């Protein structure tokens, strides 16, 4: 996550909600729509100058609606500022209506002559302004607009998108066949939730926000469906439960995590989950694994208690001593795995379920509000009897369906991880980086969440805090480069983050 994103508002909205805010500002607070358009363009132009102060030649790509109007106003501001500006109309401007038409007529008063799209339209340009499609896009992009975006993305000059990168669905974060890869996005009034997950997070680049001086009352409407408002997770707002420990504390005060997994050949997954639970502060950590692995684990990490478990009789004493169970890392899908999962699910303990345990759970009809499930898109697809493409097409709908089926906290992993708490309230963690695309990262997250639950942190809060700790630890670990980042590289950073100053 770009450092500047940490200063953005926490509330994220659908495109319809932001349009309603816009309408209320105009109709109930007597702010002319053209004034809002001018404020949006002025803010976008200021962002442009802050990032590219030496840019002199600017190409503004305009579509057919109010997003185009923002682009026309920005183009006029740049001309008045002495810049060389070219405007590319991708639709007939004679069809413009309302404020967008006004903005176009004001631009024409500068005597500028818009240019037609061609393969050389960006030659000699310092920066491209994307004002092609706004938040209302609800269809795939085709034809010349598709060709234009390909050309923009292939260009070596940077791009700033106005309000949202063209081609990104504002509600889902999915690409509508193609999308602009913006270096910076200047957005207004309300943050659009699609910009913070899936393709939207990658396409938006560095996000800059301005409320355009809209009164706070606009956001406090009684008819606003709060259940459809998504909240960004900020670590600094979540880690207040991580207070310094009392001087007379002992390991019994901080719970006992039992990690169940590590079938033959997969001990590493269980070990990573167990060590993560210990690194975030669990008082005790045990692993129930294959007999062939038990002594090896104690050798490589002696602080973790390793137990040979081949039968249910071996498992039961461990469950009785545990505060929370994490099951799935390296579990496999053999009969051994199925028997252990069945017994774990019968316990009354909070359970964090991941990896192979999720794949096995997909075959069961059980659910509980004391379980935390942490699927990646493929596992989510198996849980919902669909395919990964459908999960990623609308991750918000997917996590809603997962919550309906599994009523405890749900973590839908991927870029812009989504979290649903036990009440169905939605959250996004936009921290993290592509370096996390390596084996074992999910195992570490499982251990982090379990370790927090063991210490008495409430299930929903532990889930949100765990996701944030995990992502922020990965960002710190990636400070020396994302490529080659390993799951175990997160461990020292996890320890630092659970001891906030």
C-alpha cells in the first residue's frame, strides 16, 4: 500500500452511494453541480502538478459523461497555466448534456481544437489524463476505446486518472475487459470500494482524495444502507488491545494454540503457522502432526511443543488443553486428515480453518459462528460450488455468500483482502504487496489470527487485527524488495508490530 493511502478516509462506498451524495450536495445544500465539477478538476490538476511539476505537455482523454466534463475543466486550467494541452474526444461532444456540455463550451472558448484518436496521439506528451469513463461504467470496453487504453498503458509517460481508472468497476474492482493502469488516481466525495480490491487496487496506483468541501451532513443520511458501507482497516486503529503486559504475567495468561496439520511432506506449513502464533504472543503453542515429523519440529523450533498424532485418541488430550485450534496448514486430504478435522469441528473451541481443512469443509454441511475461515479465491470457489473466476468477478458478493453459509468471521484473501465479521459487516485491508505471492503466507496468517484469539482478543477483532498485522509485516519485510519475499521473513516484523510503542 502506498504510504499516502494510510491517510485516506476509512469509509468506502458503492458508486450509487457516491452519486447519492453528489445529488444531496446539489439539491439539499444548493451546491451547483458545475461548481463540484470545477472543484474536482482543480483538485486533480493540483495533484498532477504535485507529482509531475515539470510536466509541460498534457494529453487529456475525454469520454461522454461527467468524467469527461472533469477532464475538460482540467484541460482549461492547464491551458490557463501556460501548458501545452491536447484533448482527445472519444465520443461526439455534441451529445454532451448538463455540466459536461458547459465544461466543453468553456474549453472551446480557449480556441483549443480537440484532436482525433490515432496511434501517435501521445507522441511527445509528458503526462496523460484519463477522463474517459467514470464510476457509471457497467459494460465491457470495446472498439477504439479499448485500443486507446492499450496505447495509454503501453506509453512510457505517466497517467493520472480522474475519479477512477477507466475500465475498473467501481463496485467490484473487476476489469471491464480492459482498464487504465494509473500511476495516480484523484478521487472525490466518497472513496469507491472497487478501487481497494482485486484489479482496482493495482490499477489505481497512488490514490488521492478530496471531499470537495461537501458538508458532513451529506454523509449522514438516514436512508444510507450502512450494511453496504465497507470500512478500510488501519492497523493503528486496531492494535489498541496490544497493551504492555503486567510484570507478574506468565504463559498461562496468554492462551494455548493447537495447530493441527503437517501430513507427511508438509511439516513446514504447520511449523509456520505455529511460529506465527508464538511470535504474536500466544503463551503456549502445540502442533499435532504425523509421528514421523514430531521430533524434527522440536529440533528446528524447540519452543513449539510437537506431538505425534496418528489416531483420535492421540488428539483428544491436546484439544482439552488448547484455547484455540488452527487446522489446515499442511493437513492434506487423506483419511487421517478427515478424521482429525471431524474431531476438531466437534470441539467447543474457537477454530481458525485454512488450506486443506477448507477443501475438506467444502464437502461437509457444518458451520459455526465460532469458526474463522480464511479462503483464497480457489478455496472460496470450492466452498461455494463455483469457480475462481466468479469469485473474483464480484468479491463483495462472494464474501456475502460465504458469510451466509459460514456465519463466523470470513477472510477472503487476495489483493485487497476482504473480511466479513460475524454480523456481516465488511472490511478491506489494502496493505500488503505482490511479494506475498509465495508459499506459506496463508499459513502464517492462520497462526497470527489463532495466536491473537488465544490471548483473549475477541474473535472478530482478532481476525481484523490479524489480517492487518500480517499485511503490514509483509510490507515491512518487502522494504528491500518484493521478489524473493518468504513467509518466514515476516516473523521479526510480526514481533515488532505486536509491541506498539
